[in-house]
């Protein structure tokens, strides 16, 4: 649930009835005591590690390595995390009953990342063949099968593509409506280039 869902229609105060409906008395009294700002600017994403608030892979790398984190094997670690029991099977509350892009079937994590024709176009454009994993329904199992024969570099590219597809899906749905394959392909190439520059 988002805070905006607890505001009144004008968004200048709390929807008291809804809050009292959802929360216990001690909770709704505390929520209702929070003053709603009438002069705040609109929400926006901001990255604290940069003065201008814009995220870059370079700033994330610097932030991680200043505490002594070794990133050389991080692609393998990301793969291990994604394929641990339960992680890949978790259903996102953002999943929709019908894919907003293709309108052909139910949306799931696996459909967004690979099953949708839009996602398939991204994989094809980037030259990564994951076509031999048809018939799988679990995203965790799909990742395990897809990366089984890949070296560390290819696994890193694979994970970057998965992330970029999911990121673009969310931005297209909730922000700019841009579903162009080129948007994802460009983003993947930028991130991979930045990571290679940092590893040199």
C-alpha cells in the first residue's frame, strides 16, 4: 500500500475513514497526527551518493568499494542470490492479471523477463540466446537452466538484461509509457560499458 492511497481525494489531508478501517486505534491516531505538507514538490527519485541526485554505476561502485567490498565476483553472487530457494518464486504485488504490453496472457516475473514478445525482442537484439528454456514456469528454475553453461561474464550480462527489462517495465507502467526495445538495449549497453570501465 502506498501513502497516497491513504489521502483524501484532494490529496491535502488524510482519508480518516479509510485509515480507521485499516489500522488499529493506536496506529490510526499516530497516522492522523502526521501533518500533510501543502507546499512539497512532486516526488522524484534521488541518489544520495551524487550531488545532483542522479544514479550512476560509477557512484554505486565507489560507494560499495569504499567499505572494502570486492566486486570482482559480484555477478556470481547475484546469480546465487536469485537462485536461492524461494527468491525466484516470490510473486510481486505489481504483477498484473494481463500483461500490459502484449495483452496476450497473464503477467508473471518470467513472462515480463522472457515470455513476452517485447522481452524476446530485447534478448534477440542483444544477441543473447535463451530460447532453449521453453516450458518452464518458475523464474528461479528458468535462471538456473539459462545460465548453466555460461561463464561469469555472460552470467553478468544475463543478470543485467533481466534487471534492465524489469526496470523498463516499471518505468513504462508507472512513469513514461516507453516500451521501445531500443530503450532497454541502450540501458543494458550503458551499464555493461560502465561496469567494464570500472573493472579495468
